[in-house]
C-alpha cells in the first residue's frame, strides 16, 4: 500500500494560512479587567437583591 504523506500537510497548511491572515477587530481587553467586571456585576446583583427585595 502506498501512503499519502503530503495530504495531511496540505490540508493543515490551508488552515494555518487562514488563521495567520485573520485580523482581530474590536477592543482588546485585559483578561483581568473582564474578571473584575464580572465580580463587580455579581456583587452589584447581590446588593440589589438585599436592598430591593421583591
């Protein structure tokens, strides 16, 4: 049986080329900032539940 050695590399090369050309569009946020915002929102929701019970 003959093996096709080049087939896997060609299919992978197209994906690599695609991801190298992709540009990041949008704001770049620091991951720590995202965590701080999530924690702040969680605290705000809990405080709202305490001070404005329904």
